[in-house]
């Protein structure tokens, strides 16, 4: 759980931090530093909303019946997979234009006033935060209610993301963000496939989908989850030693469809230049 949570926190954190750095850089470049005080309340509100949604999803469902817990957990796991899939494809295609798009929105907001500026920053960061909240809940469900490792992973990933983006903004670090998003995108395809399989298993356990007793394989004898290597596989790919046929089919189908689509050559390769995060002051 630690690795997959860290990966999501790092990926979402970098996207959100890049958004903030683009907004800040635009105001600094255009000599509108006074408007920065309206960006931060929007960012803070987006972060607070994301934390609140994650906490509500994680702790309120504990009081539901077993069947309803499995239903909510299964559905939100599938929703988390949809979010992650949309995220990796969105950044692949939109990264090239995100800086210009955000600058345009902020330029219009400056004409409307402080509330509009705060709203732009809130909406820009809030999307990443809500995606993270839903995936955090899915990670907690996968860990069978244990919140420590998912929370630690997300926290570490987000802190690393903020530090990397700050170094990029200050000009102290240079690396190919396009390659970074491509590599993490490939890893996230496998993480999402595991979450999808786990979500479907939840729905099977709750009696909402058939096939709980129809196993594709039972590797408990050769690859038990309790072993160190089984724990590693479970933490990264949501490996299950007893995998139902539905889980296996969903995992293979998701990877077989999404991974080639993600890796296919683009007409114009979407990359994010480190300069987009802002110049060194």
C-alpha cells in the first residue's frame, strides 16, 4: 500500500504543485504580486476540501453494514480507477497547453476581482485533490481499513512533489517532466488494474456481483500474501493470492487496453517544460 499510495501522492502532488507554480509565475512575471494573496486562500480551501472528503469517505463508511461497506468500497474503487485513468491520459494530451490555459483563466479572473482569482486557484487544485481523496479511500479499503500505510505513502509522495516543484521553480533542478509523467503513467496503469480487481472483489463479497467462488488461481501455497514478496506484490499491484476469474479478466483486460493506448505515439508529443513552472527569481 505504501508504494502505490506514494506514487499517487507524488503524481497528483506534482500536478497540483505545477498548477500553483504556473499561477504564481504568471503573477510575478506580469508584476501583479499583490494578487498572490488571493491565490493562497483558494489553494488552502481546495486542500481542506480534499482532506475533508477523504476523511468522510474513510471514517463514515465504518458504521455501515458489511454489504453496504463492500458496495461503497467496490464502487469507489472503480471510480478511483476511472479518475486515475482520466488523469494519466489528460496529462499526456493537455500538458503542452496547460500553462497557456491557466494563464488565460487567471487573466480573466484578474479583471473580475479577488473572489474570481481565488476560485481559479481553488478549481485548478481541487480537481487533483478530489482525485487523491477517492484514491486514498480505495487504498484504505485495499488495506482492510488500515489507514497508516496509505496515509504515510500519500504524505511522503505529496511532500516530495512539493519539494521537487519548488526546486524546479527556483531553477535549482531540471528534469524531463514529460518522461516523468510517462513512466509514472505506466506504473499507475498496473496500480489501477489492481485497484479495479480489488473493487470488483468487494462487490462480489457483498453479493452484488457473481463468481466469488470461481477462482482463476489460488497461489496461497507458492505465493502467500503473508510472505515478504507477497506483501510487496500486494502493496504495489494489489496482488491477491486467491483471485477470482472476474478479477483476473478485469485486470488483464484493463492493462491490455489502457497500456497500449497510453504508450501509443502521439501526433504531437505532450511535454511540460520545467520553465513552465516559472523562472528563477
